[in-house]
C-alpha cells in the first residue's frame, strides 16, 4: 500500500485563517472530507508542502433556508444532506444522487464542496447541482465571488481559494437522478442523468437535463430539454426522445449503449 509523503498539516478555525495559510504555502492542498484527496496523496508524484484541513471551520457547515433559495455549507456531508428535511422537500434529485454515493462510511465523510472541487468527471453531484441551477461561493484572501457551477468547473482550479457555500436559487423543483454502473451500485458510475423542472399544471417548465458522462464536464442536453418543455411527462413519444438525444450526442462520447439507457429512462418519466 502506498504511504503518505511528508507534509505540514494545519487545522484552522476560520476561513480567513485557512486563506492566510494557503497564501503562505508553497504548494497548499485544501482538505475537505478526504475521501478523494487521501488516495491522491498516496499516488501522486507531486506532494503538497502543506495540507490545510477545513473540518473545524464552523462557517462552512449548515443548511440554511431563505427567500432567495437554499444555502449549503461546503463542508456539509452527504449524510447530512440525506438527513435534511429541507433538502428532501426541495430537491428530490439531489437526495437520489446522495443516496447512491458509495457506502455509509464514505457518505459520513464526503462533503458537497469536496465532491465539486475534486473535478473528477465520474463524481455524482455536479450534474445534479447544475440541473438545479446551483452556484458556488468562492473566497480568496482578496475577494469573494459567486459563480455558476459550470463556470467554476470550467475554470482553472486555484490552490489558494476556498469554496464556502453552494447556493440553490430555486426551491421545490421536481427532479430525478439516474445512475448507471457496470456491476454493483457502489461502483463508479459510467453515466449519470439529472432531470429537473417546475411542474405547472402537470406540465414541465424550466426543464434542465444534464448528463455526467465520466469523460468530460457535465453535458447539457439542449434539444432534449426543448422537447420536454411545456409537455406532460409520460405523454412524450419515445422516438422523439431518441431523435433529440441523437442530436445532442453529436460530437460527444455518448455511445449507442448510453443513448439507449437515457432514452429508456427519459421516456418513462412520470
């Protein structure tokens, strides 16, 4: 088993302290739940000079409700999301995704912020969060900014910035999440599909369909979204679904098998 390389470990109590440590460090690494980073530390040829643990920073915890939406601290664990009555009521697709992530011990450690910041294409939450219109609050020693999840994932990651919260601007969205693995449920997904919309007299409005392909950033299925707009679930021609999926798949790595999976599940939505 690979051994951890030497580094200095820090456990700040505030975001400000964490940012000061990151600014002073030659090669900092921010540690959230640690379920992904620990394997990285064992296998990577490059070793951080300083590992900055975020676990003791209370400002990064908690789920808050407001008129503008729902705010989730970046250090909120997957298990805490699953236990939240507010998240269960407002974002069922997020609950479905969290329930499918790994095992109970991992869900007790893994955090929503760490899942996003890892930038691994096979993690579950980015596709769901993008379908829900989530935004990311990013703090550096000089400024704090709010960016869309898409912009955050597309930008070059900074080693001296802390994601503090995930913002959901809309509440009570209906949605669902489908996850496909090669063998067991706990395996890394080979495909993930996040569907979200508002129900307006049983018809769909503001439809978002995002796919996690494991090979690239989450993919927005724009043609398929248009098909579902102002339509009633369960009354959409499966052949039309497949035609739209084929149009969205051009230039992507969505193969025949993956398209068949997506077409089957989207065609059966009710």
